[in-house]
C-alpha cells in the first residue's frame, strides 16, 4: 500500500517549457482523494515551487532547495539545513576563479553579484526576481539553502566530478536541470528530507513511491519502496530507480502511474 508519492517537478511532471499535462493533474487529484499524500520534492526555491504545487492541487509540505528545506504551503519551516557561510564562500571563490555564474539565496531571494545571462535564464525558468548584491560573500548570511552554478551542459558535466571530489564529505553536488550544478550542505538531499517528513507523519519507507528525472532525485528514488525514473534520465538515475521508468511530461505518464499505484490500495 502506497501512502505517499514523492514527486519531482521540473522534467518529471512539469515539462522543460513549463507546461503541465491536465491528465497528470487529474491523476494527482485522484491520488489525493484516495488518501495518498503527494509531496513535491524539488530543487526549486520555495517561491519558485509554490505556484506549481498550487496548480497541481497539492496541500502538503514542500521539499525544496534540493532537500535543504521543508516548507509548509503557508511559508512555515519544518526543516532547514543550509550551507554554512565558510563553505559557501569556498564555492563562490571557486566559481569566480573560473568565471562561472554562481548564485545563492537569502530569505527566499535569489542573489547574484553580476548581472549575467545565466542569471536571467535561471530566474525566468524559476519564476523569481534577480537581486543584485555588491558581494555575495557578505550578502549570503550565516547559511544559504544552496548555491547554483549555471553554465553550458558540457561545462556542467565536466565540473560535477571536480566539485564532488573537492568537497567530498562536506557538501553535496548534483545536477537538477542539465545546465544547473546545485550545491547543498552535506546530508541535505531529497532522500533525507523525505525520510524526515515520513518519520514525522508516521509513514514507513515501504509505503512510499518516488518519481524523478535528475541526479538530484537519485537518493530518493533508491530510498523509496518504489522508485521511477523518467525516460531519458541518466543511467545512474535509472539504476537508482531499480530500472523502473515512466514516460516524459506530456505523455500522461504520472496519471498512468497513479492508476497503477492506486490499484495496490
């Protein structure tokens, strides 16, 4: 029996051109009506996730910022484990040395120190405003939920193993979208946030399903009793889901999956 479905947003239920399939929306409504908790688990900042959660008709806490925070729909905070200032400064310095766009967050505001095209690419997709600051190091504050490097796909793929090796054991590094390299505090990922929420709700691992398409989803796909990767996901993501895959956004795949999961109730 599945009591909770953890649902990634971008690339899973939301297409890369920011469209929802009405079949999927109706399918999620069926899941909610059947008593299943549907939880958005996204890399998006809280302000960038909330409008889509509302459109999906989900009224559960939101796992956002790659799992660094769990927020209630009214903005309350259930979990907050940001990147400490000293480590955030290391990442900012790393990006500066390589002329990479890097951004951080403070009080749900997207902050950057240079007005670059990459900042607008991200902000347009996330539905957030850009806040220019004189110096990221002083603007970040004691912690920041995550840092994001935005660059061409080839550059991100080359950077990912370097960043993982450099901060192994101190920071988590994953890709969410092909052009986003996202850095969170050690231990801050979707799996741990999802487990925290399930423990709080009295839901066991055996009663969960998770769906995602990015490397940042791998941890929750392998943890859930039934993980599903979106067609076209990286091999490591499909492996984390035990080889189970569903169609891409726009194919009604989430609606079909809900039907399958509800048959087990």
